[in-house]
């Protein structure tokens, strides 16, 4: 993964003093973690993800027990703990493995758009979902309806297809790839509003979540069972190889025109 | 009446399956590697008869809602008694 310039992992005490400049107005997000605490692993991923999305905040990852002085200075009693520092003062703290809380707090100090969604797709191109400010329940519902139907197979995962952030999301992606199924995805770690709203919308407490043709199919366990019985493949035919698709398309009508856009909305002067 | 659960164990999950899902057989496994927050559970119950996969999973989610909310991760496999028998024969 490309190095993120606002993300530092502390190797020595000097590293910390090199990165941390209390005299500037930069906001620092400090992640105190420990390798022996499993919740930290998930939070570390979330922390890194937030770093890539909030370039005006400096994210610093500190292995608490290796740096007892720094940990003591910030009164770290348990891991994971996240401390937000500005102009030499602690302005916020998030205790424990609480991704939504951490995202919310980061958003408070961030200058980047409040939330942004990135869609990773295997083959098809889907327009990426635009960032949305806080909206009413109705608006959110309408947005989710649109989102869940935006692709024949739409999956809501933690992370992206190239960088899944959770073993269950990763397993789901592996299954879809193995079944050669074309899908679009939404990273719920990048948009906490959608993440929370989806739990109510789908009436399902966890992620990943799978929608086929706008209908909720289930989570990983359900998909595994459906794949085992062949039901899933019946719901979603596998992607035909490119040659077959091309053959079918070319022969679809007596006259076939390949243009940029659609007849109603041509996307290029020549196609028009 | 089951008492409110403050921490989740294989016993507490099994009890909820028995009382709320009429389970005839429950196999719970703690796959957390120590932090006690990740469970895998197999449930056999006649209440699953005639239900689609999604419906079965929703039933389980509903019955174990309070406990699922307390753990880090939760996986389930649900079977009707007939399905379970067929599995044992393999």
C-alpha cells in the first residue's frame, strides 16, 4: 500500500518528537495499541483507513508498552485508546474499540468531506457514490434504496475489494471472485452514517451485507449456505467470459451501434 | 425466564437457543483465540422447518440479539432436524 504522508508508526521516542509539533495548529490523532489485544488489530486498520481519508490530521501509531513515557504522559490506562491533541492540549479521547466513535471524532477535526464512499468493482464501472452531508431519515432511506440497487450485486463491506478490513468481508469477496460474479461494493468504514443506517434498513446487525437486484440476501453465513446449495448461483448468474459477451452483444439486433453513453444521454459529441 | 446476560459464553448462547429457538441440539465454539469475543454456533431446531436460509438466520439473530451485540464476531449455521440427520450420515 502506498505510504501515507500523514501516518506515522513510532519506532523510537525520537520519532515521536520528530513528528509531533505542539506549536503548530495541526491536529494529531494518537493511537495507543498493543499486539496482545485483538480489538486493537481491527482498530489499527480503521485508524489507517481514516489517515488515508483525512489528510489534514496527522495520525501517529504508538505501541503503548514500548513507549511507557508517552503512554504515561497521555494517561493511557487501557488499549486501544485514541487521543486527539491540538496546540499542545488534549482535545478529545476515544477509549476502546469503537470505530463509529473514532470516525466521528476524526470527522470533527477533519477538513476533508464528512464522508465519502469509494466503490471497488471487479469489472463493471459504476459511478462512484458522492459524499453526502447529514440527511433526514427519509433522504437517507431514499439514498440507501438507490445505493442497494445501484448494481445487480451490491455488497456492503469493511474496506475495499483490494484491501478488505475484516476477515468476514474478505471471505465474502473470495466467494464472489471464485463464483466469477460481477459486483459493486461500498466501504462502510468510510461512511459511518450509511453504516449505521444500513443496519436498520436491512434489519441486519452486521457486515458484510449482500444485496442482489435491490433485495437483501444476507450476510456471509447466509451466502455460504446459499452457495453450498447452489441457490446463490441461481440468483446471480456468473459472469460470462468476454468473448461470449461480445458475441452476444454484436448479434443482439440487426443494427448495433456502440456509443459512449445511452441514446437518451449521449456522453460524447461524436456519439451524439 | 432467562436472566439478562452480561457476558457471553457458549453456555449462555446454548441456553438462549434452547429456550428461544426450541433447539434440539446446539454446538457452540469459541473461536476467539483468547479474547472470548468470537463465536461459531450450529443450531438444530424443528422451528427452522420450511424457512428459507435468510429467515432462519434472522430468527437466530433476533433470538440472540442481546448477546450478539456484546461480542466482536458471530457465525451461525442453522439446520432442521432432518437436515442435521442427513449431515451426520455423510
